C-alpha cells in the first residue's frame, strides 16, 4: 500500500503516483485530498511548488472515475427498486425529473442551469379526492420558472399539455400549450403560493400573499386524478415549503399538503423506480480553469499521468486553450468528455456556442484564483458558477476548489465568501511567503555611482522610450539616468551569469519589448549551438505564437537552451524540476507576482537563487492600456499617460519596499560585483540540488515523523503490559 492509499486514494492512482516518485504526499496534499474526497469545498493556500495541482487533481480523478463506473453499473438495472409504500416526507422527487435539474438532499431546493431548455420535476407525493391544499415556492435565484400542479401522466415541461397547470415568472398561466396573462410577473425573493381546491375543482396562485384568483378550472375528466406539486425551470433556482416549517402566506381555509389526510395522499410511482441518469457527451463532471496556457497544459499532463492505470471505464479529458484549432477541441468534446482543463477565453467560446454544457458538472476548480481575478475574469467566473447546478443527480453538492500561492488577496476572499459553500481552509503558510528553499537577493543598480553605462550606451538594445530625448555620456538628466538603468541591468545580468557560472535560469522582464531586446543581445554574445552556447535562449510572452511558445518552453525544459526569457504571463505556469537560478531584470509592479516569480526555483525541496536588479533612480517605461490604439504594437507615443501617452515613471525602490512590507522581511543587498553574502545557504548547498542531501536543518516527512512514531511505540507497549497485568494476575499462594 502506498502512502497516498492510506487516506483513501485508489490503488490504481497510488501506483501511478509511485511511478512519478511521489513516495510521500506533501503537506498540502495530505490535508486537501481527504477533504475533497469527503465532499467539501476547499480553499488551498500554500507556497509555490508545494504540490497543489496533485492535491486537487488526485481526488477529482478518483471521484469522476467512481461516478462513471456507478453510472455504467446502474444502467443495467431495469426493474423498479421497490413497490410504492405509504408514508415518507413531502419533497421533490430525485428520479421523476429531467436530467439537468438538480434536487437538494432534503428535496426542497430545485435548480437548473441550462439556458436553452426547460427542465422539470414533480413532487414525491400528490393529493386527490377532496380538500383545499397549499404550498409555497420562493424564487431564490434569477431565471425563468413555472410552478403549479400536474398529474402523474403530465409532461415535466409544466403547462405544455392538458395534464399540467403552471404559473410563470413572466405573469402568464399555462395549460395545454396555452399561455395567457394572469396575475403579475415575479422574480428573485418573491414567494409564490400554489393553491388547489379539489372540492370546487379550482387552481389558483398568489404572490407574496396577494391572491390572483382562479387560474384554472380542473376538467371533469381529471377530477379523480392525483395532483402533484410541480416545477419547471430554465437557469433558475427555487426553494419550496410543503409545511415542514411555518408558511409565510397560508390563505384562510387551506391546509398545507403535509397536513393532508393519508387516505387522500398518493405516492409518486416514478419516485421509487430505479432511474438511470443518461451521461451527456458534452457535459463534463469537472471544469478546471487556469490563468495561462502553460499552466493549463501542465495540469492536463498531470491528469494524464494520474489516470494511467484507471480502466473500465476510461476517463476522457480535454485541454481547451486559445491558439489551438477549436475544431479539434470540438471533435474531442463530441466524442464525450469527463474533465475539462482550459483557459477562460476558449472555455467561454465553447460554452456560449453550446458545445460544452455544465449540467452535470461536479467540480468547479479555480487554480491561481488571484491571477484569474487580476486578469479581469470575475464576471466570467460568476457566470459559470451560476450555470452549474449546485446539486448532482444523486443529491450531492457541487464542490468548488480554489487554490493559489497568494490566496489571501482581498478579492479572492470576497469571491470565496460569495460563491463557496462553507469552505475548509488548507492554509499552510498563512500570508504570502517565500519558500524556505529559495535564497533571494537584491542588486542595487545605481547609474550615479557606477559609470559603466557610459561605455555601453548604444551597444545594448533598449525599449526606445528615450529615442527622442537628449541623452548620452556625461549627462545626468532623469532621462539619461533612466536609459542608463536599462543598459546597466542587462550588463549586471551578464555579470551574474559569469560570476556564478549560471548555465540554466529563467529571466523575467517587465515587457515583451524588453524580452525581445534581451534575446537579441544574448544572441550577439553567444557562440556555438544549443547548450554549447553560453547565452543560448528562447522567449516566452504573449506576442509569440502559441506553437512557438510551446516549442520554446519545451526547448528550455529539455535543456536544449540555457535561458528562458519571459514576462509575468509565464510566472504561474512554469514547472521545471531542479531549476537553480532566476533573474529579475525588473521587479514586478504587483507584489504578489514576486512570490510567483522566485517560486520558479526552489521547487520540490531543491535550492534556488533568485537575483533581482533594482534601480535606485526612477525609470521611464512603457505602460500601454485601452487608450493605446495599437495596444503597444509599434507604439511610439512616449508621452506620460497623464498627457495622453503610453509611458510612466517606474519607482522600483517603492516596489521593493512594498514587497518587503508584504512579506515582512528585509531582502539581502548584494554589491554590483555579485558577491553573495555568506549565510546558511552558501557552503552547505549547491543550487539546484535537493536540500535534504546538504546537511542543512531540513527534515523530510520520515524524519519529522520519527519521534512521534517512537513515542507511539512506547505507549503501545505500555498499554499492552497494563492489559496483561489487569487480566492475567498471578494467583495468590
């Protein structure tokens, strides 16, 4: 038995994990996997590289597989599970309903999240013969709905045949496909009273206590029929009260249906017939949303590895990202899918086009949630959440999982409060923190103290912000010093590479132009091909075509080139094992991204060095927005944004102070000669190697557990001796 199996993971998944050399679960996996398997909503806050992807993928794969297997086995049932019996509670039937309508476990909440089709349900009991009965329906979420009464032979699309009598939110009554004006429209938070008078053959409705009068007269041929509370929904949710708690607007002379004489109550025969839920080919059980293509691809690859030994049935998954032919993705979906991993843009296209439906979605996962919100996808997330039924066909609640290394963002907390159902926090690091396996330092770039830039101007390509300014050697204007900083940062990066023999690193630049310029300069410096070239590099940013981005990432990951130059678009999606170094040419303007950037090293208990080059003077940089006609492409407007331009002055000392304040630390300062200060890292570790093998104070899981195991062994021995002494005393002589 593997360590993962001990907290409920299937042996087949455990075997796949073992092949990946995951001998023991990480802390976040040990806490989150049992919680997700248990059926709850989970918020995961753990440092970058802690195993969050496995923490949510493992249990999701298991539950999806078990659900598919259960559906296949239940499909063999053809006989009723039992005969109708009297008694029981009033609730909406979990079997006499359409496939995309969800019913809560207690049977008093009905929800459908389809936009195009109506979905209906009938209650587990009905009334007949005589009496005046009443129940209430509260509209708990926006959408279209009809409520009322129907006989057992009626269509679940209430009011579209002669056996069903409904009242809709648009202020119309319906029977036998006849829709007539009645009462008034109703919506969210309104309470609709549904009345039936079997003595006089009359059906009526009320809104918040206001009786609209007779809506229907029951036809003579239906007088001997039983009438069941019924509902029909289109992207709506209703909460019902049959009398288990006080009614808000019980009309005089009426009884609640729960008070009906048992002799006048009829059980819904369809309610107790084994019902097979049909699997909808384009309705996945899990939706996993990632903020970038790279991270989506990484999660997708993990799923392929985890499900390797799960057969009969096979789990079907699809990756939906931009830049890939959408017809290929549609073809995969049409063949049937269970898990979807994708980015918001392409997901939205497929859902809006009707190619993907969320009617059977069991898991809604937001990975790197703060990144999704900062990219402006809040409305998209809310929209999707609103479309997903909150209860599955077997009455289980939809599970929402939110995770990120920077989960404590205000907007993330706010979203969690609004959308999640009593989530459990798996909070291992508290507020944002730097992984213990990362040694991060700052190099001050001061053009007033170091004149090296005067000889470098013109040799190192820059972003062109100062092309029209009067700059040059000997000048000390703000513009000249700004241009000097751009040149010096590249020079310092080259110094760092030489000083520390950096043969593999990620280099972060602020803009796409900066990335392209650094790539050009490295190509000028480099000699030879591939790894033999000391400055071999590739770029990864939004203007590169998807196929090129993928190819470049793979080239770096496989070690064919030494350096990956990228913007923050890649900060959350890169996972390269044993990566030793990371260089920040410019600090990110978002302090949370600092954690993500330096988190690219120091993963899987390996040591990493992160060096940030921080200017001591303001630097003028590009800042394109909606006001820029070309959104940055070949833009030459170097005016400041408050003057209609596309530039700002970048104050790195302030960003550094914000980062230190955010992390509650002081980052080590390094001189321009890149002499790393001696501390616990130096002399004890080799960057890129596992820390556990370096003789440092790090303890792996086994070492951490050893004292507790020893103590338990002593206690067990003590308990056994106590038992023996108590029950097997030596007889007195």
